[in-house]
C-alpha cells in the first residue's frame, strides 16, 4: 500500500459525521455536496495564488508554501477522494444502472492520478534542495486536474443524482459519512 493510500485511510477514518450544508436558494438534492465542492474550490484558488507567488518568495517562504500546498492536498483532496470512492461513487454507479461496469471507473482512475501527483509534490517539497520552478509547474498541473475532475463530477454525476434521488435520500447517503 502506498503512503498516500495509508494517509487517506487514516484521515478518512477520523472524519466526524456531519451533514453537508446546502447553499441558500439551491434546492437540488445534491446542494450540500455542491457546497462542499465550492468550499474546496475556494481553497484551491488560494493554493493557486500561493503557488504563483513562489518565484518571488525567499527560500524559507518557498519551503513553507510547498509544505502547506502538499499538506492541504493530502488532508483535503485525498480524504475527499477516498470518501467519494467509498460513499458517493457506489450510489452514482447504482443510479447509472450500468451492469457489470462501474460508471465511475474513469473518475476512480483520476483519483489515482491525483494521488500520484500529490505524492510527487510531496517528494519535491521534501527534497534537500527543492526545485521551486518544477514544483510550481507540477502544482499547476495537479490543480488543473483537480479542477477538471470536480467539473466532471458536478456536470455529470451530480445531475444524475439530482434526477434520480430526493434531497432526503442524498442527505442520508452524504451525512452517513461526510466528505469532510
């Protein structure tokens, strides 16, 4: 088992059961999950700004920023991905009605890509003499992949659940083991 797999399992096991809040005025069944994504995306925009400022930072600030980026991605994105695979994706697969093949297979594969990218960022940040430019390029790619991944979930998976489930059904699934 890879390091990031163990971290995902440990952090996911510590997550407390809390229902996801919905955004005011959003009456879709998946509004709570969408609110969770919106919060994470706001943090990702902040990370993007921090990564963009790396070139002008001092050595100590660069190291601190790289460690911060890796910590956030590990604690929030990998945990979120593990939760999705354990709780959201099985429901999406069931609702998609695909027999014998998981509708979410490509998204699960992307979680692996994202995990490996974060592991690479961790290695770069932990190097004795980290290459800030290489870290920034890799972080930009990773943030882009995460953004595209979220968009696919929001535009393909969540509408499927919105069409096939009630708010109470979605809340029951999502609050049983929250994404964060």
